[in-house]
């Protein structure tokens, strides 16, 4: 059912393949065409275009992983644990634990047993601020997009979704930001992607896209690569989808 006042775009699935990571809950695209993928129980994997998946030492011992983001310079990856809101940063080369750093934890916004933060992304300087910004989505009420200092995790803002967006999408699973400042919010169980813009300190809804979902294969991670292509991973069969989003 289309919500009154919401503009809807078109979705074309350009490509689909298995990742080799079944419970894929977060996705980050690398410049060489491979991806870093988090499995909420098994850690972090590097998945290559030929379908190989290699577990990385950096993710061992971390639990409840739900999000991953690549820094704008491509040198580091940050991973997010929903359980305690913890954020860890590791150098991408080799994926080893050596040099890893726990930046801290995202704040508690509700009385749920876990912190409820489901996905993270980076916005390069000049898009949302003059500094690099870490964005995070809070899955359930209060559904928020948090803006944090990328080094200290100090909160800069807790943004509410516009009324139309709250009606059109459900629980928030992930977030990504492209080089033009387009913000994409993924609501996997509802099969929606909300395209948003940052205007005058608030989020503005541009349009909503419907994506196909299955009970046992839910879209949970989203990423935009350097060429502006949109990628989604699913928790279930562990599929990687390349999507073309058009107005």
C-alpha cells in the first residue's frame, strides 16, 4: 500500500549472488571490488567478487555484530555491536587484530536489553559537517539517526525521522551515505529503502523504494561503492544484491 504524500521510486535488481556468509547483517564496499561483511555471530569476513569468503581475525571474539562502515580514506573499518553499542576500529590491510581500537559505545536510548543500534556509515567532510561524521541508526523506538564524532563518538545530533518517513518505513536496519550526500536508510523486514537529505539540521525525505523480501532472507545491510552503485546483503541465504534506484 502506498502512503499518501510519499513519492516512490523504481528498483531494478542488476545482479544477485551468494556471499558465502549466511547471516550477513552489515556491508562495506572496498575499492578493489570486494566487500567486508559482518555475520552477527561469526565475526567479519572479506567477500570477493568470485564468491570466496574469508574470515578476518579482526572480528573474532566480537558478538552481536550488526554494522560495519569503511572510513572515507579507505584505511579503516569500524564494526558495531548491537548488544552494548560498542564500536571498534581496525586497519583494513590484513584485517588483523593488531592495532584494533575500541572507540567506545553509542548511547542507550531505550529500556531494551541491548542498545538497539543496528547500522553505521561514514559521511566524508563537507557532506554533513566540516569533519568526518559517523552515522548510526537506532532500529526501534525511538527510531533515530545519530550523528557522532568519528574519533570520540561524542554525539552531535539525534535526528528524528520526518513524519512521512515514519509512516512509510519500519524498523531501521542500516544506513549508507554516498559522495553526493544522499542518505539511504534500509528497513529490511518492511522491504523499504528511504532516500533522504540533510537540510537545515534535519532529515528530509526524498522518496521511498520497495525491495523484495522473504521471511527467511531479510535485507539487513546496505552500502554504496565509490562508483555510486547500491549494494544490499541479506540475512538468511546470505545474498548480495546490486540495486539500481531510479526516480
